[in-house]
C-alpha cells in the first residue's frame, strides 16, 4: 500500500489540485489532457490509486466521518461532557454545510473512478489486468455512492467523468437508481476480481461483503444472506480469538479484517486520542496513552454504559480507569480525575504507543459483521433455520471469553425476539465502528431511540441536508425536505 500513496500523490499533483466543487463547476479538466495521461498500465494504476485515496477523506479513519455520521447522532456515542467540540452532531443542530466535506470527497472519488473506467478501457494492456482495474474502480464508485445515498438520499448520478460543463447540472437521481448502480458495480467486482488482494485493495470477497451490507440496509434479506454466505463459505476469514485484537495495531490486516483503510505510523496516521479522556491541568495531566495531551472529544453515552451487558467485550470497549503511562504511579480512576463528570472513556482503540497519531488501521468491514448480517438475514427469510444461532453465538462466545455466565448462547427465540437480539448484538459488537445510526435507521427505530434520550429529532432528520453551496451552484438540485 505504500506504493499506492506514491502513485496517488503523483496523480494528485498532476490533476487533482482542485476540490470536487472545482471539478464540477470551475474549470473541469479536459478530456484531452486526461486521455493523454492514460497510456499505460502504470497510468491506469495511478488513476486507480487516486480514486482509493479519497477514502481517507470520506471515512476519515477511526475518528472521522464514519463515526460522525454513524455514531455521534445515535445512542452509543456522545460528546465528552468536559469539552464543547462538535455538539452540533450530538444535538442535531448542524446546518446544511456540515455535509459539504462528505459530498465533495465522495464526488471527487466518483469522478476519479469514472476516469479510470473510461480511459483504462482504451489502453493497450493485458486484458485480465485491465478488467481488474476497471472492476476495482467500479467497486470504489459504488462505495462512494453508498455513502451519499444513505446519508442524503438521491443525488446526481454520474457514470462518466465530468469534463467540460455539459453535465455538471445533473438533477437528483432517485434512490433506486443510485442503488441499482451500486449493486451492479459491486456484482461486477465480485465476479471479476480474485478472492484475495494486497491489503487495502478491493477483492471479490470485499465486494461481496459490501453487497451484503448494502442489501441489509435496503431490507433485501435474501440477497444480503446470499452475499454474506459467499464470504463465510470462502473460508478465508474467522474471528480473532481475542476481541481486543480487532483494533490491535500489531494485528491489522488480520484474519477477521475483510477490508481496512490502511494507516502507516509516520506516513498515514490518525488521531485515536479523540476516544481517550481529555486530561485537565493538575497532577494527572499528560498521564494517558502517551506523554501528550489527548484530544478526548467523545465518550460512551450513559445509555451505552448502562445497557452494555457484562462481558470481556465490554471491558475491552469501555473503561473507568487506566494505568499511568509511567508504569509506576499505579491505577488512576476517572472518578479521581473528573469527579463523576466523565465516568467512562472508550478504550477500544487504545494505541498507547501512538502519541496521538496512530498507525492503527480503520476497519471498514470485518467478519463479525458478516456473521451478524447472515444471522439477521436468515431470521427474516427462514426463521426456523437454526443456522442463525450458530452465527450469532459464535460472536457471543468470543465476547464472553470463557466466562460461561456472560452472554450465554441464544436458542429458542421467536422471530421477533431474535430481531431484537441481533440488533443489540450488533450494537455492542460493532460499537464505535460507524454502524449504529444506520442500523437504527434501517430498522425504523432511529427517531424513537433518540427521542427516548431526550433529544429533539424531527422526522425529516432521517436524512442529512444537501450542502447549500451545491444547491446554489446547481439549479437542478433540490434540498432535502425540512432543510430548506
């Protein structure tokens, strides 16, 4: 993946010095200059790596967009009570500009993927390699569109690069049209690509895993089960024996990681310190993780702490104490430091050697998620099939780590009871990995769950707003209802 960054940087310098808004509105690159660049296999790879590079902006690593959109506006995660950062996410007071970065990054990624698809096809190169590059680009296009459609609904649909000004004022496509492109692109990738790939690059199993997630979100359980089983039956993945290893930097790209966003300490790194407690002046300053001030912007919600059942998984996810970094001063409790104002912090991403910036990968999708997708899907399609218990209980067995009284195996539940059980299992297994808001929304439980927390959430807030800047630039683009 190191080469990805070098190729990507080269391409960025040549073509991508403007933002997505620039690409769509202000002096888009000409088709002549792009076509003249795409002359060889290495050029096609450079273009592909440029399309991959937008993932860092779209997802932002462990602490970025994935959690802003998938956790902060739900019931697991909250803004740390000792800081005021980003209250707009937690309290639904954001305006239409909040989605500007996601919109720009996704459409930049889509445009780059479209360039690869179009111009690689005309290169004289080995047919199989050409087909693979195009399939990867299609999968990336699908991934970026999935981020957009579930966040803002129907958006403009581009299957060719934006060149000149002839197609920059596209109206919003329907959600069904966007999903049709997403599933078609991912199916092409799942059929064309090999089963394994260099870490960070998409392969057939990753495409199938993403299809399972997309179909689950749409409520198409038959197809969600089909593609989840393809991943399971591949035999290439398993759960780590130790739950803590899913975020252990020494175990990245491991047996459970289906697709991870690659981070290299010193090159590509991110701030995992957002999940730690923020030190205050006094004897405990600079005592956590490393000898530096930790960001500490977010914390587990009171509801998450109260409702998360006792288990090893819980202890690996949240904590109310930690050992001083000097290894001498002993255990320090959150009560000692914050006098009850910050009782727990998120310990799941504890990279103590990171000194704020970490080489810990950010997981996009992992095997436990696929097992739970399969379990949920089979409960909806064949509720009497006990294979659903095999899958969910495998996740619970790992979570209890040998303590038989914690999280006992499930059996004999009604279909509705299993629905509740699998949703809760996803909540705690995938905690702070950017999935909770989407799970609540697809199950129709988002509004009632947030209102039960005392938050003011209007019905229209199931979708985020289209950026106002884009609505003003594109006369054919309509704002989502309620955000006008």
